[in-house]
């Protein structure tokens, strides 16, 4: 209402009243990378908007679960912006969940538009180690193993039973040691298994681990010793007498010996 239009080409402007406008882009960052570091962490990288004359004070990272409508915001600090930060690590996310990320910049006193969305899914949670591991029905070469799942935090696809031992022996009077390892994998719905092929009279460390798409930790080791091997059967020679000859002080017997358990010494 204070400006009166006097008509085209009619004005009282002088050159000391000249002004100008520098046009910039809309100041939108460009997300170049969004990747999951683990089940709860995502790494983001972006390109700084191509501004020549304006100052970016900080960035705002907006993210939400892709299937949800609400969002959370994280303000980048001024120190990171002054250090030309174009990356961030977002923590506290849910495992095996799809997220959508967008970034905008505070340019001078105004916010630019949000970037195009970037989608990323966090990794699966590593299963907790099984608990209550026990071994029973132990023989010289086998044992039955049982365990209980820990508090469920992931979809378990399989269990792995691990038995390790150190076999000690001597070569030419010098002590030697050989590591023995036996593994068995079973379905994730199973909580027991029979392990065979063990060495008699050997001390084993027994552990059980759970696996989803990520391998979890092993349970605390349990010491189990296999039983000694059963003694080999000794077969007595079979002596069918074919003939007997002799005198009052001497007798000669003729027989056929068994060879079922090797030569007779």
C-alpha cells in the first residue's frame, strides 16, 4: 500500500539504491550410501549441496521404519558441520527392520528440501548362546547332548555342536599334541543330538552355538571325558583232537588252531 505504481519506465531510482540477488540451488543433499553395519546400526554418507555463497550450519537426518508413518529426527552438531561432515552413524535401530532415511540442510536461516529417500534393512540379530548344556549316555566313542534355547531374540535356523580335545602322545621321546575337533549341525527346532566318532578315554570341551542368518556365540564350555575302550575279546584256540599218540610218560595231540583274532604267539 506504500508502493504506488507510476507506470512503466517512470521511477526515481538512483544507482546508489541498486541491489542484486544471487540464485543458488535448492540446497538438497544427495545420499550416496546407506548400509547396515549390524543389527542396530546404519551408516550414511551424502554429498554436500553445491552452494557457493551460503553457509550450511547443520544437517537433519530423518528416518522411520519403512512400514510406519512416523519419523524421528537427529540433529547433526555444529562441530561436525564445521568439519565438513558428510557422513553419520545412526544407532539404536531394531534388528532385521527396513528403514527409510532422508537428509536436509540448514542453510543460513532456512532449511532446504529433504533429499530423495534411501532404504536400508538392518541385519539379523545374532542369537544368544544356548543354556543348560548337558551330556549323558557317554560311551567310549559317543555321547548324547541336550541344551535349552536362550531368551528368543532371533529366528534360529540351526544349532552347531562343537567338541574339541587335545590328544597327547610322544614321538622319539618328545611330547606332541594334536587338536581334535568334532562338529555336528542340527535343525533349529531340535534341542538334543547324538554325537559319534569320538576318541576313547579323551577329555573334550563341549559347546553349543545357535545360528540365524548370523552366527551366534557358543555356550560356556562343559568338560566331558569319554569312557575307555572296551578290552578286545580273546578267543581260545579251538582244539578238535584228530589223533592221540603216546606212551606212559608222553602224549602227542594233533589239533587245528583258531585264527579269528590274529596269529597266536
